[in-house]
């Protein structure tokens, strides 16, 4: 765990302060051998955060990986929806699904994103603020007809 922490710290310190880690200009192709340790380190950190039930932080690291390599070599699209739902970031999930529908054919979206995106839109529309209902009896009364 300490080596993962130090790798991430060094990676963050070496990024240029004017661009920031989520800037559009910052791309790290996974195909270069020099960049593979970065992807492995962030993936290990995401797994550690998920085990510690720190879903919001794991979501932010997943966003980081998706922003530096849009091809998604680490398959973050398979888990980003889980982190978004568990952390209550329904707006991000709905936006992600919409953006992926624009860039890809809807038939090529992963089933988890199709379901989670629809769930996020329903939760945003049904509760107003995006928070799930507090009791199971009130949540069943909000089900669509």
C-alpha cells in the first residue's frame, strides 16, 4: 500500500500545474510501456479504495483513468457505474451514458451502463435532488406505472 501511495504522489507531483490531471491536453497512451506502471498503480488504488468502501474516491480515480485514456484499456466502464451509484453521483452517470450514446451506437453500450444510466435518470427525476428514498415503502410507491 505504501508503494502505491508513493507512486501516485510522485505522479501527481510531476504533472504540470497549469494543465491539471483532468485537462483535455493530458493524454497517457496505455500502449507506451512507460505509461503502464501508472495505469497499474491507479488500478490498484481503485481496488484498495473499493475494499475500504470509499466509493466516491474510487469514482474520482476512475474518472482520472477515463480522462487520460479515452480508449479505456483498464475497463473502467465496467465499474464506474457501481461507484457512481454507491456514491450518489447520479448526474455524472446520466451524463456519462448520454456522452457515450453520442460517441458510440446505443447498441454497443455495455449492459451495465444502459441499466445504471436509466436507473440514475429515474432517481434524478423521481426524487428531485437525486437522493434515494429513505424507506422502502416510500420507494415502492414511486415506481413508474
